[in-house]
């Protein structure tokens, strides 16, 4: 059998991240956790029912900043270690210790926002006048005033808050601890299967039999857990729906968009325009890829393939460092230093091993590293994932110029720096190599990874979410079969009648953790819309635009998502940036058609 997964203890340490940069060891973490618990209790004792003067509020917020910084360190240490070794009972116990303390301390800290919301707006504005670094935090409290509940109700919700994440925990338990995938045969060879192997390797393999057989094996396992996963997801949606009603919102979607400070129009526009106008370009692209592989039909297992090419070589993690420095170096000396620090101080976990979370992400400590999780294949697809996550790292390292209370921008903007990096990486490579075969290969990778992942995969998730929330708010009955019907219908709408989108495609909703993170999926296409526009500006006029872009990233949450985009030079109040991005994808497909004739 090939591709058996390593145990975590078998992984080379150089391919793992170094969480000792947060706490030296587990004992240091536990000591800090005990101290944090006492700090939270004292904070409540000292400031509850006292936040009625500017002076007291200022002192409390200064202490609150420190508390949040420590809390960030504790949570990251607990869960980063577990995320790469979910079958490890000791690490699970350690994460549980943090969860227990968090459940106890969250209500002891939540009173702050509740009490501030009860104060006169004029008093809160005086705090802003004295401490503009807290503007976003205070304005957020003012915005929420009409939707706040009675203080006792808010306190009760705060005590229940830790249970609201239980659905996501249950989803991860099913995904990483209960699901086991049968071996499958392709080309006379037996292969092992897993989430990591399927999503990072098999699904994009140029070996058609391997790709399709692995899909059969993968979805056969998912189908066994369909009803449990559906019950878990729908419980999460129900929690959101209940809170939306309690807080007086017309719909659950309105409640979730209010959290992002984004209008319903912007949300619907991303979905409706892409479903209608991007779909024809993506159909052309997939047909072109299918023809290059000699496929007689196109199934849902064939959608993510790129152009077969001699340039599709695997590179090592060490080689990827210089590769990305060369591609992104024009963003400046400090940006290059950040990339080097990410590699040199082991902020990245490259390893593939049993029990490790799938996909990729970047988790930044306010006063520490930006930890990047990957499941490294070394293919160009994965290199672009790394460029993406380095975009998040660069963003949040720069945003540390802001207070921790003014740090996290709206989700609508979050994916702009990351997706811009993907486009910039490919644009740099395209300028460096005039070989038409290389250009064709790289354009296919750019579309199949960057635009497919962010403007198709995640966008179809968003369309699925919109339908689920709408039906739930209309009191319609939902279960696993109905969720599969919804997903399959959306897939078929996007891809049309010429593709063989089989029943297994209805199970794709089960793969995504994004459904447990509010209205996150649509923001990938929103971010890439901004990212594409910025990549174009940076390429055409780097001397002036680089400084403006980095300044925008350093603003954190001090501006709204629309204001941040505007500050960088992208006006998302209109549909022009989105339509320009779609037209750009169309132009890439046009180039591919010419290059592959």
C-alpha cells in the first residue's frame, strides 16, 4: 500500500512549528493558565458596576488589553498543539483545561461590553476622544446598542457561550476521530485514503483513475456520517437563529452580516453575480483542462485538475522560502524579513501526519508569531497556499500597530491580503519566464487554485449557506438528505448540463469547517475581488502602491471593510471590482485557449 500516513512522533521536527515560542513548555503554560483565571476574577471584582466614568473606563480597557493578549497566548498554545495531533490524549486534556478555564472566565470578562453599552453615547465618545486607538472597539459597542439584551440576559448568554462552539467541536470529532477511510485500488496499486491525502493530493492528481477512485472511496466514507454531521451543523445554525431573533434581527443572515458591518446587498451581489457571470468562464476552463487530459467526460471528481506539464515539479519547504522571497520581495525589505522569520523561527507546520487538521490556515498571536498550518505536497498548488497564508501573516504582523481592541478587521476584508499574494506570486513568475508552455501551466495553476478555490469552492459554500439560513428562517424541515439536495442543486446550477455532477457531489457540504464560522465563505470571493484589483495596481505602479497597500494592512480594524478597500484604492460600493475580476479570469482562460492550441 502507498501513502500510509506518518504518526506525529515520526515527523521530522524541522517540518513542524515551534510552539515553545509561546510558552517554553506545558508546565509554563499551566502556570500561566492558573494566573489568568485569577486575573479574570479580579478584573470582574474591580470593575463590574463601576464603568460609569471616563477615568474608570480608560483604566479598565488598558487592563483588558493585557488580559486579551494573555488569553490569545493561552488559547493558541492549547489548540495549535492539538491541531497537529488530534489523537493525542495528553494534548486533548491540555486543550480541555483551557476550555474549562475559558468557560469560567468568559462570563467574568463579558460584563465589560454589556456595561459599556448601557452608558450614554456621549460618554463613550469622550473615551474615543481621549484614546482614539480604541475607536473601532467603542464604535462597535455603540452600533450594537439597539440589539443588546437586558444585562441579566446578556450575563446568562455569556455563561452559555462556551457551549455554542460545541457543534464545531463535534464536527471536528467526527471528521478527525471517527472517520476512517478504506483503502482503494487504482492502476493495480492499493492506496490509503484520508482527508489530507484526498484534499491535498488525490483530488488534484493528473492520474485520472487515481483521482476518480480516491473520490469514490472518500465520499463512501462521508456518506456514512451524513446524518450525524447534518444534525451537528443544523444545531449550530439553530443557535445562530435563536440569538438573531433574541437581538431583534429580521433574519439570521442579517444578524451575521451586522457582525461584519456589511450590507445584505454586498453579500447577495457576490453570490448572484459570480453564479451568473463567472460560471461560463469556469466551464470553459474545466473543459479545456479535461481536453488536455484526454477525458471523455467530466465528473465532479475532475473539476480541480490543472494542465499536465513538465513544470509541475515538487519543491521542498526549504526551496519554497527563496521562491516566495523572490516572488514577493518587491513588497519591501520588512516584508522579506517577515517571510524569513516565518521560516527561520519555525512558524510553519509543513508535515503530513495522522490526526492533523486539514487544509491550511494562519493563526497570529497579538504579541507573537503567525503560525501557519499546511499539509505540504510541494506542488505549485500548495506553494500558492503558502503564499496565501503568508499574506495573512504579513497583514496581522503589520496590524499590531493597532491596539488589540482595534486589531481584527471585518471578515469581508480578511482574505484580501492573502489572495493578493497568490495573484502577485503568479504575476511575478509570468514576467520572469517567457516560455509559452510555462505560462500555460502557471495560468492553469492560478485559475485552478486561486480563483477556483476562492471564487468557486467557497462561493458555492456561500450559496449553500444562504439557502440553508433562508429555509431555516422559514421554519422548513432540514436533514442530511435535504442538505445534500441543496448542495447538489447549486453544483449543477453552476456547472450546467454538460458536466456529470453525480450524487456524491451533494456530500461536498460535509467537508467544510467554514459553515461553523458565520458567513465566512462568501468573504473569500470578496477578498479576492479586492486582492485582484490590488495585484493589478501593485504590478502596474509598485513604487506608489506598495507603501499605500502596506499602510492599509497596518490599519487593522480602525476602518470598516469598505473603507479599508477604499483606502487601498478599490471601491467595492459598486460592482465594478467584482466584474473586473471576473473579466480578468475570462482573459486568463482566453490566454490558455491560445497557448494550448
